[in-house]
């Protein structure tokens, strides 16, 4: 059905994770496809391709946006962050990534890039999400493995890590007020870990 | 699923945008693209020319004053929803926006774009119509204002001319002594609603002087009905039931894959009573 008769190619400069990619794309190239094919950044996953599943979510000028619902040509001039750009400059995991690992917030991992970009921006906008707000933050992202329980825990944990006020190991355990006291030793270890990775700053 | 090939224009002024639209009979404006791009990917739409207005200057404003709320064509839903001034001047805009898809979609989708996309399942067309708002458009004939009740001519069809760009939407302020409410029911969080109802109720000296309700996803165009007569006495269960029946008499619920007409009618009745109650309570607080 595609008409291949001399489709115009546009030269576009995409700013992705601080790097400029000069790409040549037809106007209909979705940003999700341009990131994967032209930029070689395959961390952005393509699921439903009509804006429902959230797997392709990237940050455009800091805000989570569906990359399958944007054309690459219109993204020129914006700063794009993909899952590859989330880690700290030294390669250590950012709070959202760290929390998803700690809380077992993923199984097959297909949806994870979209969750991580969404949560990275979400806890910046709302550093202290309530349980309901944590659920709302990821309500636009589908996961077919986990049943979401550990993902929501990871959102709450990511906010804690980003605030730097809850160094407990493992997933947050509901409203157990005794958790921090009970894991005092781990707390120290975690703090050391954080200082060496630069995440404690 | 990929869109079909199209020509692409990225105008830098409104004049260029209007000119580009006029240059092709099958041209389409791209703003947020949260409705248009999926339609193109599913090949339900295949415009020959996309006029990308995202880079036009001076269209991303969200302002509110005593007269009402003005929203520029490039203001994203998220910007409008975040505005405390909008919430104060016309709270129904904020109440409805919180139900528009998910935050990620609201980061990109524009309120004005949603309004002129004219989807009867969307929140903002119905709210514009219920509040008696308007849209300013610019075309080769200059700038004009289209009142909401002249905007929606058919399913997914607005009265904008082919070469006109919607540049601003206006929602009148909520008058003193009036209250609003919004509620919708959807299968999944963030999905299009199977039925959504908003109400505006005005109260004077304890009496309802005006009660109107707007319906989304019930018919194939956004629909507003006047329910003042049903609530002219006291606002009690019997009056609310009468209002819901009166509303239904003016609606023609439709069946689709998401809900039968009978279920939609049921939802419309229940939600009518709920939002009228809430808007009436809100009016008495004001």
C-alpha cells in the first residue's frame, strides 16, 4: 500500500541524550522508529504504536511523551531523553532504575523503558507521591508480566531514593514504621554505596 | 502500522500556515497529534499534506481573567491543567482535563486541538459547548470567532474552513452563585469514556435558576440539554430522577463495541443525577 514514488527525505537534527544525531528521514517516520533505526537507540520499545501501551515513552524537553505519536521531523529542536540517557554520567543507575531493580519492578522488561522514563520525570515533578499518586503516575503504561504491585512499590521507592531520605534496603514494606530501625546495618552499607556511586548527592 | 507518505510543511508564521493549508485540498493541521497520529498510523486518515504548527510563536498561552479562560493553540492539556488561575476562574475546565487520557498524552496533546478535532467521545468539545465558549480561527479571510454551538456540525466535523487554523479557545468564567461538576465512566483508566456528563447549576436565593448538562460519548456529537424545569422546585431525589428522565428524552444513546445503547442510557441517567447534585452543592458553596 505504501507509495514509494520519490518520497521527500528531510534532514533533521535530533538532540538525544545530549548527542546530536543528524538523520535523514521521510516526514512520516515516527520518532520511535527514528530513535531505533536512525539513531540506533533500541532501548525505546515499540509496543502498540497508537499511544496506548506506553513502552515507547521518552522525555521531550523533560516531559514524558509517546514517541510513537510524534513524527521525528517535528521533534527537531527539542531535547530528547531515552532510557539510554537516564543513568548518571558515571554509569550508575538513576533513582528510578535503582528502585525497579530493588523492588523487582520488571519481569520480561519490554515495558520497562517506558516506565523508567515516566517515573524519572514523575518523581521530579512530584517528589513525594502518595500511594494513589504513584499509581496514577504509571497508569498510562501497560505491563503484562508483573501485575503492577512491584512497579508501584518501585515508584514509591524511586521517590525515596531521589529524596535521599530512605536508604532502607529492599522494597518498601507498606507502612511498617519499624523498617528503618530493623535494617540499621544495611542502612549504613547503602549510604556508603551511595557515596561511591555519586547517587547520594 | 505506519502512516502513509505525506508532504510536510513546518511554517514559522501563522500566515505561512494558512497559505500552506490553502495550497492543498487535503491538508491537515498537526498540533499535539495525539488523535491525528494514531489515526494516520492506523490509516484511518491519510492527509496529503501535514502543516505542523508546533513551531509557530505566541500560541502557547494560558490566561485567565474575570471574563474567562483563554487557551492558545499550542498550550498542552498539562499546562492548562496545571494552571491555578484556570481552576479558579472556570473549574469545569480543570475537572474535565483531569479525565483527558493519561498525563503522558496530556503533555503533548493540545486543548484547542482536541476542541476542533470534534470527537463526541472527548471531554473538551462537550465542555466548550456546555459553557458556551468559542474558538478563534485565522484563515485567508482573516480572523473570526466561532461560537461553540456553531462549531460542531457532524461527527468528527467542525465548521472550520479548510484553510483555517484554530488559534485560541475561550471558556467563559463561572459566574458567582453557579456550580459545576464532571463525571465519566470508562472501561479502563484513561480510556475514552462510555459516558461522561458535566453540569452547570446556578442558584439564587436557594432556588435553582438554571441547570444544564453536557454529554460525551452518548451521541455522535457533543450534546447539551437544559434541565432547569426539572430542578425548579427543590433539588431532591424525585427532582433528580425527573431531570435524568428529561435528559434522556433529549438524547439518543448509541451502541458500539464498548457499551450498548441501553447501558449508555443507564449511565447517562445515573451520572446526570450525580453531577447535578454535585454542581448544586458546589453552587451553594460559591
